[in-house]
């Protein structure tokens, strides 16, 4: 099975899940679709103003589970996980990076830039430069421009008050 197949399932689950979440007053943040040895893992992250409750996760889980079964996506047995993005919220979409400008983030790239793969600092911006999305981050007094296409993972860093 190719990476493209995973992306196709992920995109289809997104198309089915987004309007479902919106109809319940929630926002679908991200979808993961992972093929394990004997089953799929399907993870949906949802959010809403004021935060997500266990009942919200249960509601979306029951509804999206029925929809996935009807459409046979992914094919075969799967485990469905629906959760809040949490305090260390993962960042995926351009809207996420725009919404959390000024916040402390951790960004991991698939390859080193300036000899660095892991960046931990203040997210300044996301912008379009030369037909690509670029994340601007301030780390240890330096400004870095990171191509979003090199992004492996990104999440907010929950800062505790001392």
C-alpha cells in the first residue's frame, strides 16, 4: 500500500468528518489514518470554543464511526480514536499557524536547516514566499524561515506559570 493510498483515505475521512463536526458546533482539526499489521488506526482531533468534553468525543466517535462503516473507509477493521488536541495542541493547517502566532511552539523538520532539525521558540508568522508556505520562528534571539513542506511535526508548547 502506498503513501498516496493513506493520503486518499485521510482526505476522504476529512471530507466526511468536517461537516459532521461542524453540524455539532465543533471544528475538525486533524485526521490521521495509519495502517497497522491487522487493522487501521483512525484518529480525529476536534475542538470547539470553550474546549472539548468526553461527551463531545463520544458523539463524534459514534457518528463518524457509522459514516466510515457505510463508506467502508478505511477498508477492513479499524480502531477509531476521537480526542481534543490538548494543551500541547498539534499544529497542521495554515489556519492553526495563523491562530497561534506569538505562541511558543516546537517544530520538527524532516531535514536540517542551518544545521538544526528541532526548533523551539516563538511562532512569528506563516507566509507565502516563492509559491511555498514559510513559517517564521524566533529561537534564542535568531529568526528562522522554515519551509512548511519540510515540516514533520509541530505543536504548541504549554507553558506553566512559575
